[in-house]
């Protein structure tokens, strides 16, 4: 209880003796604000932070942190015998480190410099925690005012998001109708569906790539009027205000520009979107990719090998210099004439649909050995669609089957699991009784599966 009382010093004449007089603690409302420019420098003259007004405490604490360390000079520290000499702390040496030891018993190992680092301690020491608190206090982003400002910005942002969601809910039927229109009448829909089919036809893919590119270019040149007419019909159907395309375009901030509405919507919006789509389409199906697909189409057996082109097949072999040397290409040149003349007359090859059926039939009839360079081209053409949607689905299924908890799975077991994960349509046609019967007949078992 001693800290709650203040000692009364006895008078000179000895009339009053030492006694304790109760000193009630001041309420925060009774504390007076001080001028922060007149704060004392000497630690002995400083008051506790809790003795200042609550509204000034953080500011005073920050001011003391910003000031340089104050070290009174001229103080004679006591000497201590260390070894054969008397030593003491000298304040002219420089700034010394330490903790509460300087205000209690004192640090007495100045002769051993390594002890100072030990005294400072690691990241859990008093020094490190004080340094971290100082750095946090000096950062403006750590202040309460900054936190409140960021929170108010988030509230304003989420308020705008809420308005957007409410607008989407009110126009949800119209949004669904527009999405259905895009799904059914999209220019790239036919190509996308063709590339996702398992029985992908190279010839059909080449024609779809060329046709889609031409359609996008025509839409960019002559399609704005048709899109504008659809937009006007939509406005009339739902009684919306039509925009006059000849008026001056006004920005969202109500600023007039030097261009009309038609110029803005046609060139800045419509053409920009189509240019990005055409550019992305060109990146995916560039000249090299299109030429490669066109050369592969010369292997197609459809319509009695009507797409056969010897020059394209030679160019296809040049695209694979690691698989076809100069000598191999010369042998392929002579082999293609004989291959085309014999295959075209064979009735077995008359009703084939794609290069997959062609490669299977060549293996069955032994022509893969007779025309091994042509068959090598077929294998390269079959390996080419490794980036199609079917193969991508296989890799996606493999990520689900071989997870972090089953990362030590062998190749055989992984193949068996992938077949079940990928060929779901085929597995649904197999009855459970057939699976149990096959499992029971593999070897003798003690029990019978019912």
C-alpha cells in the first residue's frame, strides 16, 4: 500500500514526524493539457505518461521517441575492481546499451565487450521488443487514425458494390437472355465445340479456324450497324431510352468531348473489343500453327484421299527436323507416290473418316512397315493435339487423383484410377454384376460376391 501514499517529510524543528498522508489519484478529466514544446529533457524531471492528459499521451510518447537520447554529462560513476585495475563507466565513450540495469544495480562488465551483446539479448529480449514498439509507433500506417480512414474507404467501396449487386438482381432476366444469345450465336462457338470433341478432325479444325477468322474480320468492318439495330430493339421491348448516336458524347463525369456517341461506341468500344479478340485468336492460331494444321490435313483419308497433297506432306516433314533428316525426306518423297497410288485403289481405305482410323488400318494391314515414313508422319499428326480440351481434362483429373495425400502412387495404379476418372461415360454403361463376376473369376476366393 506504500505506493498509494506520499511520505510527509519531517520539519526542521521536529514538530512533525514522518507519516503517510493519503493522496487520491486524479481522474482523467482533472488532468490538464501541457505544452508539448516545454516537455523536460532530463529523465529525472519527466512525469509518467499516465500523469498526462489521455488525449496527449500518444503525442507525448511519440515526441520523446523522436528526440535524441539525453545523457547528462559530468556524472562520476563509482569504481569497481576488475582484475588488477579499478574501472568505472565513462560517459564520453559514446552511447551505451542496456535495460533497467542502468537505473537499478548497473551494468558491471564493461571490460568484456561481448557481454554487451549478451546483455542486449535476442528477439525476445526487452531491447528488441522496445525497438519494435518504437518502430511501430513511428509508422503512420500503425496509427488509429489511419485504420479508421482505411475502414471508411472499405465501407464506401462496399457500398458501391452493394449498388452493383442490386442492379444485377433487378436486371437478372435480361442478363440471362443476353448470355443465352452469346451462347447460341457466338462466332467462336462452333470452333470451341469442335476443339473439345474427342474425335477431333484436323481438316474440320483448319476450316473452322479460317472461317472464324474471316467472320471476326467481317464483323469488325460491317457488324456495328447490325449490333446497333439489336440494341434499339432491346430498348423498345423494355421501354428504355435510346441514345442518339449523333449527339456529343458525355463522359461519366458529365464532361463533353469532341466526338459523337457513334464514334465512341463504334471505334473506342466495339472495334477495340474485336481487335483484342482477333489478336488473341491470332496468338493461339498463328501462321505457323495454321500452316501446320493445313499440312496435316493432306493426310486425311476422307473422300478417297481427296485432300492428299505431296508438297504439303514434304513441308510437314521439314517442320520436324529431329525426326526427318535430309535423307529421310528424300525417301519420303519417293514413298508418297507409291503410297497414294496403292491406298487410293484399296477398298478397305475407301470409307475412313480420319487419320486415327487410317493409322489403325495401316497397322492391321501391315502397311505401317511398308510405308514407315508415311506412318511416322501419321504418328506425329496424332501426337500433335496435346493441348486440346480432352488432354487438358486428363491432366485436371490427374491432379484430383494424385493429390498430396496420395503422392506415392505408382504408374500402374495411377493409370487404372485415371481410366475411371476420365472415361465416366463408358463406365456408366458397365453393370455392377459384370464387375463382380470379372473380379470373382480372376482367382479363387473364399467368399462369394452377391
